[in-house]
C-alpha cells in the first residue's frame, strides 16, 4: 500500500521557507504574532501544521 507523502518540489520548499521567514520576522521584530501565538488563538492551526509536518517527513515506502 502506498503511503501519502508531500514531494519536495520548488513550491513546497518555498512554502516552508516562507513559514520559517515569517517566524523569524515575528520573533525578531515583535510586530506580528508568532506561530505559537496564532496556535493558541486558533488551535486548529496547530493541528494543520503538525499534520502537514508529519506528512512531509513521512518517508514513502520503496517501490
């Protein structure tokens, strides 16, 4: 059975880089809320982020 996975494309790499850049800007400037703060306000965001990370790091079965 094939396991779901997110391929390493330019789009996924850009999305991860954007999320990391947002978190760095939030920590360094204090002008925007961090991802942790957003997670406390909207817990569903944390579920989505952890789910996406789990799917991203889940190694597909060799064919």
